C-alpha cells in the first residue's frame, strides 16, 4: 500500500536527494554550456527546469546521470558522488531521453526485462506487468517496438527508465512531439509516479507543462540558472496583475492625461488594460480611476487577470539578454 503523497512529502520535505554545487561545463569548442550551477533537489518533489532550446537543460541532466563529465563542481545523489560512486548513483536514477532510442525489432516485454537485468534486478513478472498496466502498455507487451506509435514509444521509454525501481526519474522534454491529449495523459502518469514517492525532474520549454505539474520551477538561460522557486511563490513574487477596464463608450486613443499609466487600448477601443505589481504598497488603481473620471471616461466593468508563468519566463529571459 502506497504512502499518501502528503505524508510522504511531510516526512521528506527537508531531505535533499540531489545536491549540485558549482557545476560548470565547457566543451572543446569553447562553448560554456553551464556556468556555476548550484541546486538542491528535494526528495519527492516535481522540479521543472524551464528554458529555451540550447539553454543547458539537457547538459545538466546528462551530467547528473553520468553521461557527460562536468568541467568543474560536484554532484551528489542521495549522498553519493556521481563520479566516484557512479554505479550507486546510476542505480538510483531513471532517465527518459528526448530521442526515441529503442530496439526497433524487440518486443516491449523483452526490452523491459533486459533493462531490469542490466541493473542486477531479479526477474519480477508481477512488477513488470503492473508497470505495463500503469502505462497502458499491457496489451502491447508482445508487440515489436517498430510497430508502436510515437506516443506509445514514449511510454515504453518511461517504463524502461522505471523498470529497475529508481528513486529519481529524469524526463528530458517528455512530451516533445506528442499531441495535446497524450501530453495530458503523460502529466497524469507523472503525478501518479510522484504519488508513489519518485522524485521527478523534467526539462521542458512548454510553459503549460511546468505550470500544470511542477512543485518548483527553475529557469535556465544561456547556461545560467536564473532562479529556482516554488511555482506559486514565483508567480506571486514576479507575476503582475492586469486590471481590464471596460468602457461605456469606445475611444480611439488614450487621453494624454493618462499616458503615465501606460494603459493598453484594445483593438476595438472598448477596453483599456492597466498592469500593476502586486508586491508594491500602492497599486495606483485608485489614482487611475480618479484620473479616468477626470478625463471623462466612464467605466462599465472591471476585471483582473494574473500573469501566467509564460509572462514571467519571457521577462526573466529578456532581462538576462
């Protein structure tokens, strides 16, 4: 019987399962892929590493998994060093790469049994079949990989990464190239895995993916970890709210007396939008409404909207540039 995730998280919220200190990576070409990365990943969380293509997300994952050597710094997984204790750390980790790297002419069940054996795990028919059931692959177990759809191959990759019962799962762009429906299925799979106590780190450039399933979000750009924070705290700190003001009568331009408020006029002239920082002591809304009345603009309705994670991400990357 699985421990409830709330209890699991409570018991482990102070436990660091991956500790990354001053990690750098410079390739022979001189390209600095990673620049002094420091990060602590907690047991039982879902961490989304968000960034554009080429930001360094895959390089960081590859270093933790022992596939790429860092130029400097250290990484420890559950207290073990990824270089001196490679076998121990690799046994704790499951990796789902971006590429669909699977043996085309092998069956699903044989692929999973072989991967389990590589990690020294004894055959366990019941465990393997449960894994196939959880990932909706049981009816495909005797099917050759080449006969599966792209989405099914992605599920096989997840099963392959989990078949040796790791405590940590890395998902590198897990829903790249899949349709929206399958993407949502994948999110549900990730949630179920987290419920069972697996720590999950996913890289993505899909904003909605990070916003939907992550506990914390790290933003990487040009090899620099710009920040890491709880998703909700991040949106509260860096997010801004918009006040959408519907006018009783359309206007063709913002009155000169209101230009200092940086209002945005809708295309049809029926609404203006005012963006404000929720963290400031004064939002300026009261002064704006008074100024609008003085300018002869009558208000029909008011609505507020919170900035999305996408807005925050775009602003952070723009500031970095």
